[in-house]
């Protein structure tokens, strides 16, 4: 009987919420803008320091969602563990794709965001800088 009462109460309380229209981007008028930025990332590659240079750009919707593109490439020499017939091999790679970002409390001075990149890349070996 308690379960039936709890279910009935839940249904009665949620009926008013069903009549309200909600959207992912909010009920206010759409605000939008864009950005572009150079990016430098520091990481480790093959147990060595790596510098990734690239950039990202995006369309910002209602100060809460950014949809754009990003691309990065390895900018410094990273030696591989194998030596080829022409001497030392170096690693070379790059990646890029669709860049999505959710921005929380964007009107506050200090706020945070969650970013993801969905895409692909390439890896190659080269001999020196030639």
C-alpha cells in the first residue's frame, strides 16, 4: 500500500512539470559569438618532453556551449627507440577534429568548462629535419 501511495504522489507532483516547455539551450533568445585561439600544450611523448602547437576555433551558443574545430602537431624532435638505416629516427604526429565544450556559470568571474575533441590523427617517422 505504501508503494502505491508513493507512486500516486510522484505522478501527481510531476504532472505540472510536463506542461512546461524546456530546451537544452534555455528559454531565452539565442545569443551567439565565436572565437579563435593559438594553443601550446606540454606533454610527454616516448618518455621525452613534447611541445604541441596548434589552434582551436568555435561558435559559442548562449555562453554555455561551444562547437568548433581544433588541431595540434608535435613541434620538437622526439627520438624513437629504433635506429633506421639512415641513422636516428624521429617521431612526428598530429591530430585534430571536432571540439565540443560545455561552459558552466559563464557569467561568473571564475567558472569551469568541460572540453572534448573527437577526431583523428597521423603518426610518422622521419630522419632528421630533411
